C-alpha cells in the first residue's frame, strides 16, 4: 500500500545532515507537500518496520503507517523541534499502535507487565537483538517474531525502539514519557522473556 505522498528520493547522507533536515522541517511547517514527501521517503520504511512488529497484520500496519504521516503533515505547524523528527514520528506511531492494540481483545498468552518503580535502575547489558547479523534461519526467525508478539505492548515497544531502531535510553524515555530507569527495566524484562522463549528452541538444536 503506497502512501498518499509521492516517492521523492532523499539520499541517506542528506537525510542524516542536520542542516538539510532543518531546512526540510521549515518547509514542512509551511505545508510544503514536496518537502514532506522527502521526509516521508526518508522515514517511512523505518516507521513501517516498527509498526509491522507492533501490529502483526500487514494491511493494518500499512494503514497505521500512512496515518502516522497524515497526522504528522496535519500537525507539523505545532512541531516545536525540541525532540528530533524521528522521535516525534515514532511517538505518533507508538500512540496509534497502542490505540489499535487496545481496541482488540488481548491474547491469553500475552505476557503481562507489572511496571517497575518509577526511576528504578536496572543494569541492562547493551547487547542488541539483531537477528539479521546473526544470520538466523527462517524457523528461528518465526520463533523470535512470535516471542515479540506475545509480549505486552509496553515491553515490545521498548525492545523494538532500542534494539531495532537503535534509540538511546534517553530518547526512548522522552518518546514514551517515562523515566530512564523504567525504560531500562522494561528492556530487561523484554529481553528476559525473549531468552526464555528461545532457550528451549536453541537447546533442542544442540
């Protein structure tokens, strides 16, 4: 499903250039569709990847991804620049995903979460979940994806934002409006769940 904005290409070096992005932001604030098309092209694949893992149905994920950019375009005049564009877009995506998840009945197998004490620090080894680098086979990838789907959305979103989107704890805390300690605690719980699910599979392969 294609987004409503035309595919205008933005090179990776330009997308990462701060001054170029600031210029784009100023044009987007003026409702410049061409400039916003460049922003869409720079971020849509990453936003869709996050949404796709939060919302398993690919059609729903595509719809939500499009809604993210429609909402962003409509509200760009209120974007104050205190957060990065990436953080702002992912905040919109996260909120839309949470709204969609809450509209459907939770699976009995979904992992619950008792929120840790606000600000409580948990040491988390900064080894990121990157299955592509591990050259996982298709069967194991299915096990990993299923393990992620059975997490609560609170755990799932933190895991994906940190390990897949390479966001720092502080950026995630800003995006989700949480203390950094809570972000670390949720990431610890998410990784622990992932390891518990994968352990029987991996031991069976030995």
